[in-house]
């Protein structure tokens, strides 16, 4: 087990290193840097000013030196400075993390609360009309673009209440807090809920075919006991995997949702930074996303061993 | 993993029950949702091919007199802020969605197939290196990777296709690798080896055809997510550039400001995206039910 964990951690480091190289190179093959953009906007400028600014930002150095500088700083907790605001990147990123984390957490809770019961229901009524409808609904959840769902919700709220939920850092009432967090969380969580529902259904169907379920029925266990204590408990593994992976990948969905609802989280910040070629922000945010994904994968694998005692990572 | 006998699975799904047209009718009856999906896909392909005939107006023609006109007999789905006909733009947008969807699925699929075959058949250090690359590509959400790549490559149709194709590579490579590992041990590969067939020939003539079914299932699922990703990228303003009528971009132009005044600008392009993706998902689901019995519920 210990050997497995050590090896996994080593692979995680390799993955993160690979991401850092790819992102760094990708961002620098773009023709034109922030200095060009700023000076293009300003019209004619003295070339020496431009060279000065490039030197100040370290853009005149070779790409290898720039990379080592970044990684060296990263290991010391120094993420560099945002080109746009000129504040430390860490100070720009940190306050936005809780906002996105709250949305992601709510979205996950929503998807588990909706997806698991409906998935169980769909599996228990396999082949029925209800099953068909639930399957179609879950497929539609995977088909609706989350930004469109967000726009529809805004539209509905305008026509019903005459106003739309606008993000404020300090909600005045509980209702307002619910509106600014739960509504976007549902918009982004609908997809995850659909995914969880599909996985729950297929996992339940798989488990319900097992011999021990027949045994449980044969010994006279009630339907509820069979379905929940025996079937769902054993079918939880794939559901946990999906929830874990979704937790990490929700950033992707939140990029558009935060944009639609105008929420200043890290996902929208990433898009803004990309538009501004604000490399220090982009590369650190991407590294942060990768770190979350890698850690989520690791946690899911560890949870496997906890939930299924048959799994032992020993080689 | 045990190899799947596709002949048996197809027969169970009804493919061999009868012959000719009745065969398709029988399959359609057994897979109603899948058939609906196929019909939707066909409609979208036809709309894309015959866009010039179907569209009632030039999708790029600006007509400020009729800006933001509500849906009417003349403008079926209304007009946008520049007076461009929304219906014509949606029909032409099918071309963009289809081009990006098919282009990136084909490109990502081809790269994934080559990596998967090499990794599964050659094993050793080739496998090790490819596996690490796959790990790296999988450590970022699709949209994040695609976003950074379009930013790096610049916005154009080709670059959007590339930016969406690369994140699709890992899952194809993994499926092909797993299948290749299983197939490599089967007697027919051993036999091909024994008669001195070249490795290239074994891989492409004997192993690849046997991985086609799971590949098709996966590609259909990826087609849907490629279309969605293109819409998201264009919505964020980093995808297909103007003046192409991309569905995602139509929504970004209209976004929150027209929610009150011109709801048709928000509703119709979204329906187009959702329907196209829903169709591919329905069809893909039915395909998976037929071809991949392990997943069958």
C-alpha cells in the first residue's frame, strides 16, 4: 500500500511537471505578448519604453530562463505578478477560490441529491415508461449547454420577478445568498446530476444481477433492505468515482456559468486572464486546476480501497 | 477484458433477424430513442449541406432597418442586433458545428488510434511515454485545455478544430490500448506473426478492424462533446471568429443584455445546440447498447 502511494505521488509530480511545461510553452508560442497589446492600444510609442517594460517583466529573457524563474518562484510560494493589475498573482487568485469552491460544492451536492435517487429509481423500474423518461431527461442534461441553461434561468427570473440574481460579495439576506449561489450551482450541476444518474442506474443494474442480491431476497430481506443496504451500498464505487472526477472537472463547466452569472470566481478569471495574455495568472490557474484534478483522482483511488476491502494496492 | 463477439451482439440487437429494409425497420422499432437520435443527426447534416438552399437570407447580410425584429412570417426566428436573419444564421451555423464536430472527432480519434495501437502493441518504453502524455492531457478539464490552446493558436476554424481534438485524444488512446492489449494475446495475431506478417500489417489489418466497434461508440459520444465545446468556446468569444455564424457566438452576442428585449436571440440558437447534441447522444447511446454489452443495463 505504502509503495503504491509513493509511486502514485511520483507519477503525480511527473504529470504536474508535464502540464507546467506544456502550458508555459503554449502561452509563449502566441505571437504578441502583453507589451505588444498594451502598446498597440496606445498607438505610437518610443521603442525604448517598450524594451524597458519587456525587461521589467522578464520577457526579454530566453524561454528556459523564464520557465525556471516561474517554477523556482512557485516552489517558494511566489506566483509572480499579474501583468494587468500588477498585484501579486497569489493575492489575485486566493480570494476568488472560495467563491468557485462554494459553487462547485453546491453543484456537487445538488447532483448527488438529484442524481442518485433518480438513478436508483430508474434502475428499479428498468424498462418502464418512467425509466424511459428519466433516461431521456438525463441525456438532455448532457446535451444542454450550461451557459444556455444559465441564460434561460436568467430569462425566467426576469419574466417572473422582473429582476435577475446579481452577484454581490456580501449578500444582504439569506434569500439573496441562495439566489446568487444556488441558482448558478444548479445551472452547472444539472449536467453532473445527469451523469451521476446514468452511472447510478448502470451500477445498480450491474449489482442487482449479482448472486448475493438473490441470496438476500431468498432469506426474506425486505425490498428496501435489498435495494439500499445490499445493492446501492455495493454500487456506490462508480458513483464515488464520477462525483470525485466531476468535483475536479466542474471548473470547466463553471467557466461559462460564472461568465453568464457574472460571478468573480477563478473560472471566469481564467478566461479574463487569457483574453489579456496575463501569463502569470493563466499559468498558475491552470496549474491549480491540474493539481485539483490530480488530487481528486488520487483521493478517489484511495477511497476505492476504503469502500471495497477486496481492493489492495500492493504491487 | 474478454473480447466481444460483435456478430452475436448485432444479431441480439436485431440486425440479422430479417433482410433488406425490414431489417432496419425492425432495428428502429427496437431502438426508438436511437432512431430519433439518428433522424435528428440526419436533419442537421442535411441542413448543413443544403444551407444555401434552405436559408431564406444571407446569414451575413446586415440590415439595420430590420434590427431586432421579432419572429414573423418574413423572419421566422426574428433578427439580431444587426438585422441578420436568425433562422438563416442557425442553418448556416450547422455547417460550423458539423465541421468542428466531425473535424475534431476525426483528428482526435486518428491521433488517439495511433497512440493507442502503438502503446498497446509495442508496450515497453513507447507505452510508458505515451501513458505519461495521456496522463498529462487528462489532468485538465476539456474546456480549460481547449481554451488555452485556442488562445495559443489564435481564433480560426482550423485552430478550434485542433484545440478541441487534442483533449479528445486520451480517451480514444485508452480504449484502443486496452483493446489492443486483449487482442494481442489472441490466436489470430499469433498466427499472423507465425507466417511472418509485418507488424505494421498485423496492427492495421488485423488489430485495428477489431477495435472499430468501441471506437465508433466513443467517437459518437465525443461528437456531442466536441459540438458543445465549440459552442462554449465561441460563447466565450475565443472560438470561431466573426463573421462565421457559430451557434455559440450567436449566444454570446445576445447574452444577458437581450434576455429582456429579444428573447428569440437567446432561445433559438440554444435549441439548435441542444438538439444537435441530444441527437448524437441518443444515437450514441443506442450504438453503445448494441455494440458494447458490458455497459448494457
